[in-house]
C-alpha cells in the first residue's frame, strides 16, 4: 500500500482549517501529524471538528510541530499576517507548504518560490481551491474569444468586506487575457443611479450582489446576436474546497518550486 502523506494543519480551529482537519482525518491517503491554532490549543483535533478522538492535540506553536511531528506538508488557512512567516518556517524545515490563506504580495511569492527551489521542495499558494470555480474561469476565458460582450455577476454574504470578490477579479483577468479589447455598451450611456452599471474592468462590467444566506456564487453572462450563454458556479459550503486541497497536497509532493494558483493543475 502507498504510504500516507503526513500533513500538518495550521489554522486548524478556523472555518477552513476545521474542514481540512476533517478531510485529513477521514481520508485514507492522508495522515494528520499535527494541528496548530492560536486559539484552540489543548483540544483534541478530532473532537474539535465533530469526529471521534484522534489523539492529536491542537498546539499553538507551529515551529515545534514542524520540527517534531514528521509532517511532510503544511496546509495553512490562517490570516494574511501569519501565513507568510508560517510558510517561510515550513520551507526551513523542508515541509511543503500548501497555502489557502489569501493576501500574499508578488514579492513574497517570488521569495517563497526561491526558498522552495533552494530547499528542493514543492509549494503551492492557491487563493481559490474550488475546482468548479477554476473551471468556470477557464470556460469563461475560452467563451470570451467568441462572445466578447459579457458581464460578471458575483453573489456573496452581506458581511463580505471587499467587492468585487477575488474570484471575480481573477475571472476578469483571465477573460481579458483571452478577449480582444472592446468597450461594450452605448458610449453615451449615463447612470441615473450611481453604480447601476457595476464596476468597469477592461471594457466590461462586474456586479457584486451582497445578501444574507448566500455563500459564494458567480456567473459570467455572454451576449451575442440572437443568443446568450451563461457560465455559472454555485458554492454552498466550505467542504467544496476540499477536493482541491487534497489534490494540492498530492501534487506538491511531485515537483520543486512554488506554484501560485490552482488553475495550473487543471488542464
Ligand atoms: P478563520 O478566521 O475562521 O480561521 C483562521 C484561524 O487561524 C483561526 O482559528 C485563528 O486562531 C488561526 N490563526 C491565526 N493566526 C495563526 C497562527 N499564526 N498560527 C496558527 N493559527 C493561527 O478564517 P477562515 O475563514 O478559515 O479563512 C482563513 C483564510 O483562508 C483567509 O485568508 C481566507 O481568505 C482564506 N480562504 C481561502 C480559500 C481558498 O480556496 N484558498 C477559501 C476560503 C477562505
């Protein structure tokens, strides 16, 4: 039988971290060697996520976990402030980082790539682990070659701070790479109510809907003469990210250097 991949989870007590702990404890190809969180230390990792006792007690010190638990991969879902030092520390101990935390600067990504190369290990930073969302972006970029008139509509919960969402911005970037420059709509158009036409990006518009009860949805609507095309992804809960996290854990064992963006794994 193939050896299990030994995984350390940091941010284990957070919303995403708990899903990762559940994934690792329940997956036969993965083994949890340590769970780290600032706020849940002392709890059993299994109990923390509603499973039976795992024997892995949540600790607050990542460095000890990296040095002593025998983990091969660190999965990090913490905060933008913590994730960079955590990643540097993991690389120092030869533990491959698989990072879901958002907020890395291009300079930090370049530095982490260099560190991974020097250490001879693989690493992954993926601001979006949802395979469905990545496919939506890829399909939308492909469709934009043939349907250059489009609008993006994204839906999130009403407490989200930033608009548009990171996924919508990434979709817009990928579409812009594939689409011929075009300013849509009537050049004389005027907004009667400010913002009615949404945010402007490279000739097309992005609309952000914020409502309680919504988790994360996005659609790209293409208009052509006599037809329209909609590409839509609906995300209902955090568990939807886990197939991507597992794929990241497996992939990172097989290359050297840091890959930024899960889309590089999807052909
Ligand atoms: P959260 O606030 O629920 O959890 C963060 C956890 O990290 C907390 O339990 C906190 O105690 C812990 N923590 C903070 N600093 C730490 C440190 N130095 N060491 C150990 N633990 C530490 O947040 P969340 O909703 O789980 O999101 C976490 C991150 O993941 C955010 O950056 C979010 O944007 C990102 N995210 C990414 C994806 C993706 O697909 N890549 C999906 C959802 C969220």
